[in-house]
C-alpha cells in the first residue's frame, strides 16, 4: 500500500477500571469519558469493557446474554455515531451452548466488523466455556490495514505475523484490547514492542486498571509502539483516562523503505 492511500489517523485509548459484572455502571462510566474525549479516528476500549473478565460460569451466564450483548452494541453504535469515528472493544457473546470473546469495531455509519479472540486464557477459565476464533481479521480505515487481536493473542507471534502479499506488507497496525495484570506487566510491554518491530507496524494496546473479580490487580500501561520499536505514547500506571497517538503514514513508509525487511520474510501457512 502506498503512502498516498493512507491518511494520518489518531487512535484514542481509554484506560479505565471495570466494575465486575456491572454492565449498567460500566456503560455509564464510559459515557462520562466520551463527554470529554479527545478527537480521534478510532477509539479503543479495554477487553470486556462492559463486564470485566467474568469467566466464572454463574456470572457469565447472567451477563453474557443476547439481550445484554445488544445493549452493549447499542452503546458502541451510539458512541461511534456521536464521535463520527470507529469505536471498538471486546464483548462476551453467547455461541450455541458456549461463548466467544468477540472484538467488535463499529464504524460511524453503523458498519460492524468483528474478530473472535483466537487464543483462550485457560488460567482464568476462558478455555472452560469459550471457543476460539479461526480467522484473522484486518479492517480498513482511511487507507490503513489494521489487524485485530485480543490480549493473550500477543503471546503468539505466528498468529500475528505479517504474511507478505506480492512483496508488500499485509497490514500497517495492530489493535489490542486487553485485561493484562500487573504481575505480568513486563511481558505486556515487551510483547507489544516485539510485535511492532518484527512486523514493521504500529501496535496500540489498551489495558484496564483496578482489581478484578479474581483479585488480580491491573495498572494499565496502555501504549502505542511505532514501526521501529519506539514508544510513541504510554499512559501512566493506574491512572484512568484517554491517551492519543497518531499513526503517521509518511513515517511508516519511510521506515519500510529504509529497512525492506519484508523482502526477506519466510512464507508460511496458518492452520
């Protein structure tokens, strides 16, 4: 993709606490954040922004109903329409007798694109009741190709690896909502940087703060890494609010031209 097909875009990430299993209060909280949100083309919310990572089956069956999913999607559509921008985050959705952790991206005219989290976090019970996705999803926004990923996906570089198409990069950035705990904060920061460097792209990760229902603490550290591995923005630990980063089209093209590593990449097939 040539630079003249891409416009600079602004990504706003909301670092926030999430009340465990309380959809109403979480949506009200996000409403208040949007009242003072900065200008952006894309607004990213943390993983399971409306419920928290409620994999306990008793709470899960109560909150992850189709009616609640529709309520959450209505909120995403309202924020998107109000801001005239894309808004995204993940939602637990029922899928027959099990569930999916689904990353929804809602566009300003109501268009909906979704990706089901591929890698399920067994330590917190996600494997017990959820099925993983089978397909990668790349969304197009203002000339940018953006790969969707969720939290634990960061640990699996093959799944996120660029697959060159006729000598060109497959995507230009990765968007990653997460609930990544403080105990593994170093891994969060290191893996985001690694994915940006090895794929010569921007990576934005938005993480929650606060203590969840498993008594795990989260300090956020939401950040964006550039295609050379440079930190472009990073939220203060445990501080709620928005951070904004610009994905710069000229810079991305210049890095790729100066360091044409994609020409030396191995071809492979995902299974």
